[in-house]
C-alpha cells in the first residue's frame, strides 16, 4: 500500500477538520494510501505541540525546520490568510513534496496573485495542488452540477447566491477572531465566506465572471472599515450574457450556516440550499412543478457510507476532497486546482476595490 507522509502548517480550528478528514478516509473508501502524520508546524510552540499530541503527529517543528524535512510528501497550508502565499512558495521548494493542499483564499494581494501564477508556470507539473473549496464535493452540488451541465434547462439568464453567517454580531465572537477582521482582500466576509460562494458560482457559470458593482454594509467600532462584514456583488457572465448577485455575510441574524444558490434559465430553473442539503430542485418550463431530486450522501460509485440516505454535511464533503487529493480517483468531479483558486481570488481582490469606491462615494471616506 502506498504511504504518504503528511505535514501541516497551521494548528488551528481548520487544521482539526483536515486531520479528521484524513483519519476518516479509511472508513469511507476501500483503497486509500496509508497516511503518516509526520509533522505539524505553527508560529506558537505550545499550540503545535498540543495539536501533535492530541492528533498523533510524530513531531512538531518551526516553519524553517519543517521546510527542510525530507520525509514530508504532502503539505497542508492551513495558517492565516496573509501567509498562504509565503507557505505555498516554501512548500514548492521542499525536497520531496508531491502534494500541496492550500486553504482558501490562496493569497492576499494582486502582487501575490501574479507571483503565484509565475510559480505555477515553473512548478513541477507532477506536484498535485488542490485548493480547499470542499463545497464542490457536497453530493447534492456534485449531482446538481451534472444536471446543470446536461443543458436540460438551457442557457442561464440570471442567478443569485448567498453565503450567510450571523456570529460576528456578537462582540465576544469578533474579539476571538480579530485576525479575520483584517482589511479586504486578506480578510472580511468576501474572502472568508464569499470565496466559497464564488467557487460554487464559477463551477456552474464559468471562471470568466466579472464584477460590475459592489456594496458593503455593517459598521462596528471594533471592525476596520476596510473589512467587510456584509458585501454584495453584481456579476456579469460574458459568454452567456447572464447577470446576477452574490452576497457574503457575517452579520445576518438567524441564518446559521446558509448557502443558497438559484439559477434561472431559458427553459427552467435550478436551486440548492444547505438547509436541505440532501437534495437539489429543478423546474422545467411548462411542467408547472418543481422536482426534488434526492441525493443523500451517496458518492456513487465510490462510497455510500454509512448509507445513501444520510444527509451530507460540511465535513463529509471535506473527506471526499481529501480522497480526491490523495488518490486522483473520481475524475468526473470538479477539482479546485490552483487556477480555480486564482480565478476566485481575482473576484475577492476586485471586490475590495469596488467596496473602496462604494465607501468613498456613499460613506465619505
């Protein structure tokens, strides 16, 4: 059986989700590599040591020591947004790395985007790079995307996507996550939440989406004006002429973890909501009825653990993203490679520019 030595850069909450997904692979799939948890690196010695002890990593290292570890073959980049590019560049230089899993957003500035494109053009093409947009692997999204690409409801006319949380309405929550309140495009709702929404939209609508306008809402004294708590984009898809809206929010009360997508086309409509994640719905013009297409958590023909009717969740889609990352199986799925990540990052960055224009014009900044 193939063995892959894995190293994490980052030992926070998202790192816990990733180590869970890695350790869960053997429960879902018959043939997976043996994953050796080799090393974890982070800025704080005590946090990485606690993480390694709890989750079974062989050793802890600072980032410099980590970069020289010739046992590591797969690097998971899980630190703060502002160091994603730095750690990506480091991972490419490591002696035996064959896999790089990069959490979103892939970088934090136009300069880093351009440098990342250059690094990609010169990188060893055998190194597998995947970005952490696991919503693409939610089973209803996967099957819904196949339905959409079948062309049964025709060319898109308009669309709407929402990704909403409400937790940042609470002062205590903001205080605990102050590092996520950095100015856009490094931080803010569009970088943190909206990047998942942009990724989802691009899977359906293509990666040429263009911003025509942006709005920003929500003002709190402890939040920098440049860090959006709510932002809304007007978007245009040039190939089909479709237009639509996409919004990301950290301050929408009562929404929980809401992802909602609607697409209206020439011959019908499509919709998906994370509140009913076990199915998607579609409408054929003239039928006078919405069809509910039940999916459950069935990842045919790979797995249906624990059974096909169990509602899929956030972690389940992440487990499958890791399966794709390590095995390359399930080639029919949409894979969030670095080009996809950079396409999403372009929208995140341009959002910051449009929001600055909005604040200057309407908020007298």
